[in-house]
């Protein structure tokens, strides 16, 4: 039994990283296809700004998730569980859904998916660190750090809560989407600024 556990410690984390790398590669391919087909990004205006922010957040998230798993595999040894093997697929499904919903008109569900990915990443990293702390080979790292408490996750929890609540509100009340709601105000403000710049104020 101990031989099987030792084999799992050595092989399964690398297998998880390989699967995650494949999923992230597929996500990048879908990401590029969605980016190249989104003509509104090149038309300017508020919707283009929101679109670029969405795509920037997704690209950063794809790289960040991969880097987190790489750092775990290279630095720690732990005995993976079933949830560790399923997490990459769950993250991939959420990323694929986010890419498909990348548009200012679907900003509500997009932000809700972003909150879910953030939640899964935080939960997965926490459980992995707890398992790694039990291994004697990781003592070089954990002897210098106290165990994490709920207070250490207050900022992450607040971020997830804000993203989820904002996503639900924008999803349930699409008329509150600020690109639609404040576009007349934006046009009015730019018109006034243009008159001032040209010395033609009324």
C-alpha cells in the first residue's frame, strides 16, 4: 500500500500538470479564435474597452492557473486525491464557457464564471498546500510558515463575493449594464469636451 502511495506522489502530480497543460492549450486556441472573430474590439468605444478588458483578464488567468500548478509540482510533493485529478477538467470547462461568453452583452454571466474560476483556484491551492504540509519532504518550506487561517483568505473571499454579486446583478438586470446605460452621458461629455477644445462652447 505504501508503494502505491509513493508511486502516486511521484506520478500523479505530473500527470495532472500534463492534462492541465493540454486543457490550457485548447483554451488558448479557443481564445485566439474568439479574439480574431470579435470585430467590435477594433471599432473603438466603450464596448471595445470592456471587450479588451475581458480578453486581457482571460489571458492572464490562463497563464496564472498554469503557473500555479507548475510551482506546486516543482516545489512540493503530496498525495493527490480524486478532487485533484478532476479540478483541471472543471477549470477547463469554466474557461471554455468564459471564452464563449466573451462579449459586453454577456458581461453578467461572464463575471459570474470568473468568480467561480477564482473560487476553484483558491480552494484547490488551499487543499493542495494542506496535503503538502503533511509530507516530511516539504518541511524546508512549511517550517518557516504558519498554517493558513480563514483570515488569510478574506481578501480572496471578498473579491469572489463582489464578482459574483456584480455578475448576478448584471445578468438579472441587463438594462443596468453601464455601456448601455451611460453611453448617452459619455457621448454628451465627449461632445462638450470637443466644443471646449475647439473654443466653440455654447
